[in-house]
C-alpha cells in the first residue's frame, strides 16, 4: 500500500489577473511581503534562498524555476537533511486569479499542529490578497 500523507489545499481568490499575480510571486523576495513563516530574506540567487525563519534561525528554501504554468512549488529544508514539499499554484479565475497552497501533514504532526499550520497559511494568503489588491 502506498504511503500517502494527509493534505489540505487552501486557496484564496485575488481580484488581479493571474499573470500579474504570478509575476509578483515568482520572485523569492516577494515572499517576505506576505509569507510570515519565512521572514526576511537573508541571501539567495536564482532558485536557492535562505530566509530568517519564524524562530529567527536561517531556513533554506529551493524554489521552482520560472515557468508559464503558474507553478510556484518550493521545498523548505528541515535542517536535518530533509525537505518539506510545498505545492503552490496560481490559476486564472475569470478576470482574477486563485492561489492554491497544498499543506501536507508531516510525520508525527498532531491534529492541533496541522490545524494551526493551516490557519497560518490562511492568514498568509489573506495578507497576499490584501497586498496585491491594494497595488
């Protein structure tokens, strides 16, 4: 039997063209303006970046290269040799867009931790929406 993690896809509708949303989000530096879990960028180039994590420690993040499909997947290093895969997409929604973020439950994560992580993602996506719709 396949080993499959529980997941939850969280989305937000944004009243901006999907190409504009992707053009903003494809730059790793943009994450500092809305993704509170990553904090400020410390250094990076291309698809490899290091951010200051919520706990103040450096977090290495590997981003998917620019593409025409709205794919913004990224991989967050655990600092123990593993990566957490975070699938994210920008898709068209009529004249606006939808940002979809899939959260996977990691091994040993309690129900409360998984729910708290989902709420954190919802807050960050709400901030992304607020930021982009005010531009």
